[in-house]
């Protein structure tokens, strides 16, 4: 197995809906055994791109290959190799957990002798063994997502496409969900995952930041963070709004954000910090100290997209 | 802090709610100051929504008492409801109606006086950044715009308390920041805000966070204090190859209290990172792990959350 083997590739991938270009000339190469994140705001083209990779929607232009198979020429062969979990995965609410998994195993023609073994393993990995006889309709949101994943994985796909899989899932379930994904990665499964939550994006091996159907950046989370222009500082203060108003518009201040216990300030350079602290002291704005903090992917995203996204 | 003793905006005392044998909420007490933003975090089914429904007077408590602005919810639920604005994660807008028609409709539902409604709607449009889009049908709005419109609808009757149920589920980061700026402005004007959420980056915007598990409050503090105090130890990020063997080795090493993969590294919990890191690195190298690097990291709110809920579960003798 070649670690650098490309398993999902797109060149010039384009999809239009009337006047709207949902995906606009996307070039992408995902390696085997990689967790690759498609990240971006609503309408960035994440879901449309995943649908084209999954061979459920044909592109208007460009090429896309999955597992070495041309998706447009042979969509059926692609569907055998992949698993696609859309935002609303089709669970049967009036069937039990076991029955849902069995249904999908039959749908994907999983050999009978493998079914029980795989179901047991998937349920164990998602801490759901105790709920095998429960109706899917009676599961919590997090458990439904885990059951959806189990159903999507029952045919042991080598490529898994997940569209915003953890929306509405609580943090504990989300951790378990990610531990399952890491387990799959260790087995060489390639995962493409879309998310609007940037703390989740930090867990991927590589990310593509999408906006308006185009890819802005593609790199590891650490390398992307290093692209953050300027520096990020956290000010502790009992009067966050006063401090925000005092800093907004000052030279070198690119953005100001209120957070629970203080204010995050995006500076054009780290050297500004001391100067700003002095200015605050001089103008009598209460400040209990400031320090540089590492930017998150979300900070980066907001810094790069700043003025964008102002249309309804 | 004001020197004058004032009535808290919300006061909850020994609140309990049972559904048959099931205690959805047990002995919950807290107080929220005027203009404070309090976040409710907890697993699905922990009791967050039940507390919110009790607070809005939609459910009657089995025991305990809630006051909003000094008014007892049990005695006068109508008066309390008039003081509360509620925004659900589904936004509950009419998608085939225009922005203006939605505002007019909710103004009517909340009983905004006729002579005031025109001005309130203009205020809401301005606040939500929707001026000039009054005639746009709601189905044509992006998620972040719908969210701000839903907020505009929820505050037309000038509520003293705003309840937000997973307000930014599925909304992009830029819109989320803009939304939170609005919430902080409302809080500065004296509106008290309760937010239930699953997203830790959202919880970071709150002044204080209540962590709810199995109907009880297990922590109530500022996000910074929860991050600092929740972990029974210090967190390190451990890198090394191959990742699978690294995780196994860490899980088998007694000083490591917890280990979980995070991206390309493992987050491990140690008693004292600075003292133990060199021995840990040597141990891993001896196990044949290559390119070992250990670095102290600050726990996220999610690290704190998962660890606290996990400990609660152990204390209760495993998962219920």
C-alpha cells in the first residue's frame, strides 16, 4: 500500500444550478488513509462537492476519480467502493438498531457470515451494544448519527464521505464518533468530511477552505494557522465592551471580538501589543493584562474572509 | 459589581422535575445577574431543555422555585413569559413569508402594541443587518441571515430575558461571530441571556457556563476557570510515529490518566506535565516510537467537559 497514493482526485470540478455556480473549478487530491476536511460557510459548495464524489450528482465540467475509477464514466463501480453519509442519513425509525444495520448489510450485499461480526464490531466501537434492540426513532441525536455511521460502514468501504456528520451531536458522542474515524484511518480508509465547525476541522489531517464554490487554501491545520496574517491577542478585562470600543479603529487593529471573559484582538503585528496596552492605560480603560494566543482555524478563516459573506 | 444588593434577573432554587420514575432535573440552584450571558452545556438528555421549559413556565416543577425579575414562575407564568424571548435552533420562521411579514407576524404573537410595532420592526431590521431586505422571502436567505432575523423576531417585545436554544447550529463562522456581537450588545443593554449549546466555541462567548449532567449542575463557572480547574492534571500533546502504536503505548503507561487521538497527535493527561514529560518521552522512545515530541497544551472547554462528564459517570458506577 502506497501511503501517497491518491484515492480521490478532482480537476476543474464544476457544478452549476441555473445562474449559481455551486462548485467552481475545484482541484483536489486526497491521499489514502487521510482524513480530509472540506470546510467553509453555508453555500461554499461542500455538500455539492461531496455529492459529486459520491456519484449521486453529475458534474457540469471537470473530472473526478474515486479509488482510481472515473466517477462520470462508471458511477456504479464507484458506489461499491465508497460510503456516503448525507446530512440526513436514511435510518428507519420504526426498526431497531440491529434491524437498521442488517437492512444496510443486505442492501450492500455483505456476505451473511461477515454481517454479524461487522455489526458487533461497529456497535462496540460506538458504545451502542446495549441499545441493539432499541428503535432507531427512540435514540438521541448523537446515537442516531453513530448508528448512521455504523450503517454506512457495514460494507467495509475503502473511502468514506461524510456530510456534516456531527451537527447537533453532544461533545461526548462527538469524541466517540471521531475515535471511530481515527480507527478507520488507521486501517487505511480514506475519509472526506465536510464541516462548518472549525474546532472540528482541527482534527483533520488536511483541510480545504472553500468559499463561494472555490478552494481558497489547502493544507494541514498547523500550516494553515501559520498563514494567519499578523497576530492574535487576548485581553482580560472586567469591561469588555468598553475595551472593544476603545480599540476598534486604532492603528494596527484589524478586528475585535468579544468572548466570554475578555476580548480577542487581531493585530497587524505582534509588536503592537505593548503599545495598545499603554494606550488603554492612558485612556483609563480597565485591562487586567494581555497576551498573544495561538489563532484557531476559525480565527484564520475570519481573518481571510473578513469582508466576504455580506450577501443574503 | 454594584454595591447595591439587587434582585438577580433569574433565580432558581432547589429545582426538581420528575417524569414518573425519571428525575430529569434534581436539586438545581443558580442565579443569573442582569446582563449576564449564561451557557448551558451537557450531553443530549442531560436536562438542559427541561430547565429551559421550566423557566419559561411551559412545565411545572415537581419541587423548588424559579423567579424571573422577582416574579415567581409558578404563581404568574404569563407575566414571566411576557418577559422572555425565545429563539430555537430551528429558527421557527415562515419561509414563504417575507422578512417584514415574519416580523409583523411575531410582533402580533408577542402582543407588541400597535403604535410601537413600526418602530420596533425598523430597529430589528437595523440590528439584524436586514435593512433593505424587508421584502426578501425568508427561503432566499442564507443561514446566518435567517438566524439574525429569528433573533430580531424574538426581541420585538423587548424581553428582559433571552433564551437561545443551540442558536448557531449549522451557521457559518463569520455569521456566528456577527450574531454573538449582537448578543453581547443586548447583554450590555441589560438583557439576560441563557444559551444552550453543544458547541464549545459557542460556550466560550458566555460569561459563565453551567455544565449539566443527569439533571444536576456539575460545574458553574467562567469558561476560563472551568478550563483551568476541570482537569485532574495537565494536558500534553504527544506526537510520534506510528500513531496507532503511540496511542497503545500511552494507554498502557500508568502515569497517563487519559489518552485520546486528536488529529495527528495524542492528547494525554498527566499529573504534572513538566516533571513527567522527559520520562514519558524516554519511555516512548524505548517502545520504538519515532519522532517523539511532548508539549504542554491548554485544555479546551471540550477537554474539560469530556473529562468531567466521564468522571461523573465513573463516580456513578459506569454509564447509566
